[in-house]
C-alpha cells in the first residue's frame, strides 16, 4: 500500500468511527486521495440553527467529528443557520413550528461561536451564516431553486409523510426548509456534511442539489442522537431535558447525576468519555455516574471546578445541606396582592416554563420553607421564603410590594 493510500485509510477509519450512516464513502475515499496527494484540504460542513441561545451536550457529538476533520488538516465550516432558523426546522415535528423573527435569531446566535470554541479551534475554521447568500437571493433565483425538487420527493420524508397521512397541516415554508439547507452545501462547496441521524433526508437533498448545480456531491455522515436527561426523548431544549455547554459547573454535575442509569454506557460512548469499562466503578451505578459527571464538568470547566461541583452535590443534594451561597431573589407585586407559585418558581429558580414547574410539583420535588407543596395553584402572600425545586435549585425569595407601594 502506498503512502497516500495508507494515509487515506487512516483518515477514513477516524472519520467513520461513531457514524451510523455514511453515504458516498467511495467518492470520499477518492477525494481524500486527491487531498493527501495535492495538499488541498476538504471542506467539511456542520450547520446548526440558533432557534435557542444555548448549545447542549447532544450538539457536541457532531462537533467532535468536525474537530477530528480539523485535526486531519481539513477545513471545518461551522454554519450558523440564521436564515433557516427563521423558517424553523420541521424535522421530527408533529405540528408546524412557529417561525422566529430576525431579532430573536440574532440574539440566540450571539454566543454560538463562543460555545463552539469549547470544542473547535474557531480561529482555524470558517464560521459562516446562511443569510449571507439567502438574503441576497432574488425571488426568481428562489423559484429556480424550488423547481429543482418535487413536492412528491419532499413528502417522502418520514415526518412529512406521517403528518400528510394523518391530515396534520404542513405549511409551505416547512417544505422549503430542506431545499434551503441543501442549497447551503451548494453555496459553500461542501465535500462532506455532518448531522444527527434525524437530519439524513436534509443532508441527502444537499447531495442532489449539488449535482443539479454541477458540483461534486458531498459525502453525508450522520451520528446517533443523545437521549436527554428524561431518559426517553432526544436531547432538546424545547423538552427541557438538556445539559447546556454554558451551564454552571454545579448545575451540569447535578443534571448528569439525574440521568437514568440505563443511559450511562451510551453517554460514555457517544460523548467520547473513554471506554465504559474504564469508567464503570465495580458495578456501582452511583460511583460510575459521579465519575461521568466529573469528566464532563472537567471537559467544559476544568478539573478544579469539577471537584468543587462534586463536593457541592454531595453536601447540598445528598446531605440536603444549604449551599454556601443561597441566591436571594425579590418578587415584587402590588400592595395586598399575592404571587402565584408557578411564576415564583420560574422567575426565582430559572425554570424554563410553567410546565416544568408543574412537573416538579407533581413529582413532590418542590418545598416552601421545608414543607412539600402539592398544589400548583398555591399563592404566596408578602413574606420571605426558602424555596427548593428539585434537589439542586434553592433560593431565598422575598415577596412584597414594589418600593413605591411599600
């Protein structure tokens, strides 16, 4: 085997690892050979829509593969889908997702690159926004793009097909989403596109559009989805089952400790935490989960903060002591009024929604001054309260009138 061939096979082995679908491997092998022989790096695309402001652990699976391509000398392209986020990715949706306005998307995207920098060397990567070409596309250009694909082909997508069979409405803008994502590959001249397993249809549209635009079709690699902390659904911000890359060390550690035991081996494998055999602590699920939590916090915050997070969890959660610093929050209301518990939990303890607050109450996880609360309709009169939600969230909450009415 020649030196070029050996290097191509070495790279393919690293690239292939962890992928569940790899389309165009033979084509990529040829392109890798040309790249190695001629010194031309391949262009590797990974796009993420800023539909929420935070990236989470599930995103790191494909980001890690993009980092591997970067370490092999290729050009990683992190594409911020600021245009596609305004459409809303319909993948896996049972109903139409509301479109986001441009200002909301811009706010969400503001810290994306910084978060990606926790894994990727963004100084040696292309960071692009698909509004660069989509905002400049004329109506005539867009009509020509739409003419390159049929409605029948789009309805082959599993989620569209299911909704069509069940009579659930599909908006026209949702049908356009795969075309826009596919055109991104044309605009960028991508050699490879990465994505989660739920993105396979969209990535294959990119291959077909590149052929239509007389480009070599990109190879497509999808990776398994990370199941969220609820143990049932894929990690998703809208489901409240995520662990964010920007979560505080104590929060990250505690949320890892909350995952079902059955998830641990998959998390170790998918998140690149080493071999399960090395992490498992003599069959003790608690010690194994502690080791996993410490490794993840160490990865994103450093060893010192990981150790502090472990001590915090032991003291506050396992021994139910108060943390060293209990945040104080004031909830203002009109004189003589009362505050709804759901609103207090959401604002004082940063719960994502009233639905999450109701879920914690139903689980018996909410305490006010040490007493468990079972009524989500409870209202708090003026006063000071120590409130817990779950085992990790705690705050001193002062409920009272605004200063002008006091």
